[in-house]
């Protein structure tokens, strides 16, 4: 099928109004009601967002009444499952799933999500987020694959592969570019990076998305060095479309065109803004409904060339053609019964098990049995807190979910009740996350929890954060366990009890205070429908931990950013009042097994640039149970013309080991990948000595050197 030809044939028949209508995307809640209804009846708008399948009928009928019968493409934030629907399979957050370091998991999750979105009659997911979670104060770290560009690139390509596998759903690489890097960790703010830094770090996952054939990109709200991304011809056209060869279409983020005038104050009005934004490379405007009229006027007045409009419409229509939206005979969507089905939830359970990270265990885990278990804490039985952002609990009208039964939704409390059927399970909140209750209530809740702890043989405390502390426009300066959460852990410990702490939170927090009193710490991040059951089986030891952190935790909020791949300090090396680095760094995660690494060896200790070399390392499972170890390979070019990080992730592998098994893990290293960008943005691989680091915890390393020659 020649999709470009199909698009071209349509463009040749379209009026300017029909063309520009394809470039307008609308949501009902951001468009004046009367105007929205007019557009809806007219049937020519190119895309709608946040419309659920049950409401697509009228839009499709209006489009079918038009001469060209071009249906709208329906976009939705199905970013960890089609989670705007209560009955759908709600997966762990992107950050949680990144703890699996498993491309196959992200690909399968993408495929399942796409099937459920398509079964619901929609065709476009605004996912994956390929920004990096390097500044933990930013409100949307939970939506990222963590802090590292290589891990993000590999997992991002995998989820896109899954989303687009059926050919019925388009993925969307967002938010282009470097949204999470804004100064101060502020949401949708200015980003102080150079193009060299962009190429060294931030463009890498987006280039991987282009190479994976991602059909759409979303322009970030922010600005780079004072230039709004929305009007950056350099990034949107010269790099993304021309250099990288992206041939899908670019949609702006929410109201970006309008923001050029109001927030960023770079234009007096939409007349100019829409011209420069489209010429820069935006093919579709998300909302900013004035865009439609202003762009038509600009064409009529000759302020923008017709060809620029035609190119944008060609891109949009070729994507619609690839999704089968222009076919007269539509191929059937997956059956609606697949939405939230047992098979999907069974896979969701596996994802949840692999997403959990064991941060500390002094032997209290596994908790094989206990007569009476006290499950305490504000996040032990709070599904909205467990889900995190972009679900029916955070982004849909409350009444939409009323009456919808769902058997597969496990808070930690429900999971413990199911797994420890022979134990007595008691529960109390102990405190709220935000500490918003009255002091009388607060003391009552605390006392109630402590009383239950006193009489229990085992105590599990679920803490973390809530949706109000994450998300768009919800950045945090103090990454603490808010309210009386630390106190709850401390006072339970002071009763002489062993404390199993479970973190259910959007992003890394300061754990120092809590960690002093906890005998075990499990990080679940925002785990989805099956999270509570997965956590309960991990606590009991029916499952083993394999997750590793994709993001570093801070000693102190003020000591951020704390990502691992920083330049070596050369003048003093840390704050005087906070330790250097991270208590739980990128790549860290424990298991019920202990894995030991032998010495790393190379097939060559001297190689030509361009050669492939093999690194081998023995790995032993000292434990008495089956397990999976994520082996990480980093590299460092010892001398470069520009600063390079202390080490950079080059590759990673998840290895399955039987009890007491030793295997040999090998990596084939393409020496062309050991380069960096010089001051003129030229990618180069230097001659000289390189060090390779192999690690299973981001803290200890086996090293080996190679000399590269021309
Ligand atoms: C939001 C977000 C973006 C999302 C879009 C549509 O403002 O920035 O990630 O996909 O609008 O909901």
C-alpha cells in the first residue's frame, strides 16, 4: 500500500479549509462549547483527544457525511495502559516498568495497551515519554524511563514497537525535547542546554524512536535557551525531519500555539504565531482552537506558502492511511472483551513483579508466615495513590467509573489478605501522606496503628506520595516523605517490631530518616492493578526480586540533580553537609539471591576504531532460588576533547540463573559506539584508553581496559 500516494491524492482534492482542519486537534474541555459542536457537526477536524470509544460515534458519523470522508484520529494518554477506562489493564507507571530493564516487557505491554485502545475504537496513544528524569524536583519524573538516555532509548523503542505492532495504533514520542531538564526542575520552563548537550544526551531516545518508525512526535511546552520549542525550526525540521528522517507528523502539546502569545509572550497574536509554528515544523495543533481560522487567513493573505500546509497535511494523512483509517473496508479491531481480560492482567502481574526493587533487607524478608500481620500506612489501601497519574482516577469525571466492577485491582492490603490467607490481617492508615488531617485525627490514627503493631507478629508499612505531589505543574522542592510517615515507621520500630517498608510513590524521595528504622525497604513506585498481589508474593518469597533502579535517589532534595552520569568533579567533590552521589543509585537493586561477578576479560586489549570486541564475565548465583540478574555495562573514554561523564551505560542484559549456577555473560562491543560530541557537535571516537565497567548494583564494578587505535 502506498500511503504517501493515498495522502497525495486526497491533498490534491482538498480546499484550504479542509487542509487546515486536518491540522487542528481539539478536546471538548479546551474549546468553547458552541464552537466545538460546530466543528463536530462539520466533520472535518483532523483529530480529537480525550474522547473515549463510547463517545466516538458522532464524530465518525459527521466525517462520513463529508465529501472526502476523512475520519478524525482519536488520541488519548494511554501511557500505562488504557487507564482512562477503569475496566482496562492498568500497568505500573513508565518509571516502574523501567525497573525491569526488559525491552520484551515494554514491547508486550505496548502491544496489550494498543489492543485495548483499538478495541475501544481509538487509534493514537500519547506515549512514550522519552524525556529523562534527571531533576527529581520536576513533577513528571514518574512518566519517564528514568535518568539514562541509553536505557530510555532501548525501552522507548521497545514500547513503540509494541504499540504499533498491530498497525492500528500510532505511538507518540514526547515531549520533544528535553522537557524534564528545565531550570530548577520546573514544569514546562526554559531549558539551558546547548545543541551539543542535546546530541550527547537528550536526542538519543528520540533518534531511537525515529529509527523504530514512531508515527508521531509531540512538541514540548518548553523553550531551549529562550527559544520556544514550538518555533524551533532547528530541532523540529532540520534535526528531526531532515537529519533524522522522521516522516510521521508532529503535534504540539496542549495549547502550545496559544502559549507562544500568553505564557512565552513571543508573539502578539495567533496570526503570526501559527505561521512561524507551522513553518518551524508543527503539523498539528493540539487545541489552541484559534489556530484554525488564523492559519486559513494566513494562507489567503499569502503569509504562509500553500506548500507548507500541503506538507503538513500529507504527513497527517499518510499516518491515517498507515493506520487503515482511509480504507473503505476497515479491518476489524480487537474484540472489546480483551479490555482488562484475564490474560492481560496475568501479564500485568508479571510486569508488576519485575518492576519492584528491593532496596534493603536485613533478613526480615521473605516473610514466609506470620500469625498476625499488621498492614499500616497511608498507601496500603489507596488505589488512586497506587495508580499515580494519567488514569481514570486522576483525569476523568468521577461518575464515569461508577458501577464498573473490576476484580483485578489489588492494593497492598488486598494482596496481603489474599496471599496470607491463614494469617490474621489487621489494617490502619496510621497517618495521611499530606498531613492534612486535624491534629486530633492525626493522633488518633497514629495511636490506632501503633496499637495494631503492638499485637502483630509482622508489620508492613506502605508509605510514599500521592497524585497531588506529582504531575503537570506539580513540581516539588522538598522530596520528603511528607506528613507523619517517617514518624510512623520510627514509632513502630520503637515498639521492638521489625518493619517492612513498602514505598508506593511517583518518584525518588529522601529515604534517610525512614531507612534508619526499616528492616526492609521495597520500592514499587506507582504500581498498577496487580501491584498489591505482586508485592505480597514478593514479600512472602513466592516471587523473587529482579528489579533495578532506572533512577538515582537523593540524599537530600537540595543535593539534586544526583543522576549517576555526571562529570567527575575537579575542584572539591561534594557538598560539605551531604554525602556525594546517591544512597540508592541508578542500577541498584537487591534480590533474595546474592550474585557474584568474576573478572571481566576482553577478546582484545588493543583494537582499531570500528572493530567489535567481546567482553566476557563469569556470574554466579550464590543463592538457593531461581533468579534474574540485570548485568550493566558502562564505559569511559579516559581523555576527551570535551568533558564526559564518570561512566556511561553502553549495554545491559537480564540473565536468568538457577540456584548455585555460574554462567558467562558476554557483550559484543561496537567500538563506534564509544564516541562523544566535540564542541562543534561532531561525533567522534578518540584513540586512547577506554575503561569498561560491569556492575549489578550501580555501586561496585569490575573493570577492564582497552586501547583503541586508528
Ligand atoms: C498534556 C501533557 C501531554 C499530554 C497532553 C494530552 O498537557 O503535557 O503529555 O499527552 O497534554 O493530554
